[in-house]
C-alpha cells in the first residue's frame, strides 16, 4: 500500500505534463494564426517541411497557397510574392517549395495538410523539367526536400484511400534511403507497397503507433515554429480590402521593355548574368539532343506518374487545384535540337492529364516561342513571365479564370 502515494504523484505529474503539452500546442496554433500573414511570402525550411503553418494558410481567405519548386524561391521583379505582397487585389500568395523539389514532395506536403484542403483553392506550379529530364529523379533532389513529418502524415493518413497510399508507397520506396533510419515508417511503407491482404492487416496493426509518431513529429513542428516566430518576426496584419485594377497587357509590355536590355548578350532571351555565368555549358548544348530523344524522355518520365498521384490526392482531399505550367524555352530548345512540333507533345500530354481529371490548366503554350517569357533555359519566368503568371493567379483567386 505504501506505493500508492508514489503512484498518485506519478499520475499527477503525468497529468501536468500532458496539460503542459496541450497548452504549448494551443498557444502555438494561436500564435501561428497571428503571424501567418507575416510569414506568407517567405520561404524557409520549417515552412516547407512542417505542417502547422501550411494548415494555417489554408484557413485564411486572403492567402492563395502555391506549391512548386525553384521558381517560387527566386525574387526577380514582378515575382508573385512581391507583386501581391501588399494585397493589391485583396490577397497575396503563400508559396511552398524549394529548389529541386520533385512532385512527390509536393504530394507529401499537401497530404500532410489533409482535410484542411477541403473546398480550398491551391495552385500547383509545374516545371517542364519534371517531364523532360531525368535529372529531377536524383536521390539528393528528393532527399534534400524530404520531411519525416509530412511523410508520416501521408503514410498514416486516414483521409487517403488505401489504393492511393499503396501507389504512393511504391514511389516513396524508390527513395528508400530517406526512411531507412525510421523503422516504423519503413515497415508501414513496405506493407502498403506490397498491398496483399496480410500486408494490409500488418499496416493497420502498426497504424496507431504511426499516428503517435506523427503526433510526436507534429509537436516538434510546433516547437520549431514557436521558436522561429519568437526569434525572427514582427507581426503584420492582413492587407485584405485594398483593391486595385491592373492593365495586365500594359504591365507585360513594360516588363518586356525593361527586361530586354538585361538579356541582350545572347539570342535566347536568357538573362545576361545567367548567360555569362553558365556560358560554356549553355553554348555546349548546341545540337545536344533531338526530337526522338526528347520524346523518349518525355514518355518515360516518372513525373507523369507523380502528377497523376498528386491530382488523385488533391481530389480525395477535396481541394480545388489549378495546374500552372511554365512554357518550355522554345528558342533555346530549338538550339538544342528539339523542334516546336516535338515540344507540342509536352503540352498535349499535360492537357490530357488535366482533362481526364477535370482540373483547370494554364500551360502558356502560346509563349513557347517567346524568348522573353523565361529568364533561363529551364523556364524560370522573367519579369514579363511573372506578370503573365500574376494575371492567372489573380483570376484564379477571384474566380474569373477562363
């Protein structure tokens, strides 16, 4: 009987500990809601790899989440993060992405947001290189953007169907090294990927443990966001309600006129500094490929599988997505040996995917031959390109996109 007081003390201590964790969680969620507008336009690791801030963004009527890769990191004139930063038409964007982020990373990030996507608009910024180069499948490109929290949220999600998780697990195990140090996640992925009756039973057996692991990762996310906000930020309120009408055609013409002197040391519209820095490589791309090789790479790219899975995940979670693809830099691809006719296959295949799911798509194919849309050979938008992208984002947010 003498041990009972000790048990009581342990029980009280555990209760206080749990209440303390709950208090930190509640306070952090409240604080993130206060600072989500301050952090909206920024790109930083905890934003990309966490969940709490992304979920907060989808709860704001004046933020438009945009998921992509390196095009979201750059800050050239007219970049959407800068163009909309003062809410000129009632909203600003909330970019999530990083250099080299392949579509599978986007799936994991959005799956982690889960049912908070229900009925919410989201833009998926597509890079043609996902489908025209095997470079994006490098292990380090995926591993460098991998989040254990987001992966666990996907694998142990009860919002996604088993069939979809089965397909996603097979893709995630292509990057096995990212989960080899996590036996719970690895075991669950292997059972999902196998897909047999017995493996399904084993997966569901480990699901409660996986949920606990996700919760632990989520608490770490809370703490990291709390530390980040307290250390770095000053509060900024929403700018919603400040409306301005733009003459988009005039802005695009002016952006092109301003950009031309910055891209006049080469015949491709590539920004002068980029051309100078990578001159030898870029010059060496002359006749480096042909239509047959381009079409073969396009056909075999795993990016199509991942795009298909991404759209399925968004559909299951109830999101309202827009697919937004940058155009191929046609002038430079002509130089490499890939014709406009071959490049058309990219746009046609992309349109076929979007059409099959009834998802809106803007691919800017009409600018494939406009050398002033992109600032480099990999289709990152120039200041003119960003104005055209900004116009689409504005129309999508306001429900006027046709």
